[in-house]
């Protein structure tokens, strides 16, 4: 029962470096999401996907890019990391449209930008 | 965009006391979901409320959706140390807006339970 798997779990970057966070789900879910969680601010949606080959912007998309080439994978990219992107990143997936079905979350990636 | 305000931000209780967190919106909610996040963990879905005035129970947890669908609450009876964590409400935006189909999470209520 893998569910939603995120890699890596931890990462430290220097300002200006780039990296990709990987999310994989084995539940055949159509919908996938990337959130960031900062203290006192809940979960904020970065980008989401309603199916293979589709992506859309969420609440805080600036500085991030995403791709969904395969149904089971959703990648989040940071092109030029900034200290303001220090956060915990969660990937989630759902069978149906967000809000109609439960979202299943991965364990998160703790990212620090120095 | 649609926002839900969650109160209180923090709640400290003695084990055995009750706990309630509230989720309020200025606009009518389509439905509401509740999640729990243990310290260091990830959010886990608890329940979804859809109907006006709906009440659902899960053991010591009682979830309510307001009659006007503008607020919701989660009540825990006789808290235990296993209840520690952050409780989030999340609302689904209504159709017709750019946020349709996505969840907006409240800021969460952090619950600590003293044994």
C-alpha cells in the first residue's frame, strides 16, 4: 500500500540552484496537486493536474513549474530557488475532482534554501 | 478567492477535556472536508460534509455543517493524547469561479493534550 510517494524527503539547496520534486501515486487517480505548508498558513495550492498531460496554476504558482507526462507521476520544479521557497511540500492525489473526493497526501518534502 | 477562517489557532487541553474547532466562511460553502495532521506527518482525510445541518460522528469526534452552510465545527469529546495534531477544514469552491474543483484549506487549529 504505497499510496502517494514523494522523493526526496529532505533537501538543502543554495539560492539560485534548481531541483525537481517527484510525486508518484499507485491508486490510478486522475487528479494530483502540489501544496506548500508554512507555519500558520495552512496548505496553499501551488499547481494541480486534472489528468495526464494537463497542468494548471493554483494559489501560489510563481517560481514553480510542473509536468505530468504520466498519469502516476507529478513533478514540481524550482527553476532558481529562493529563500522564500523554504517550506514543506506536499503532493496529493484524488480519484475525483478536488472537494468531491478525499485527497491522499504523501509524507512531504522538507526543503531549505540557504 | 474563497476563504475559510479557522479558530482557534491553538488549543491546549488537559486529557479528558473536550475540544472544538470552528471553520467560518463569509460565503456559502459547497461542501467541507476535515483533515488531521499529526506532528511531523501529513494531512489525513477525516470526513466530508455536504448537506445543510449535517451531523456526522466518528467515535469521539462529531462534525457539524451549519444550516446556512457558512460554518462547520469539529468537536472531540474527552480528548486523549492520540488526538494531538493540527486539524484543518477545507472547502470546495463553488462552480463558476476560477477556483472550481479545488480545495482551499483553513489555517488549521493546533491541538495539544496534556496527560
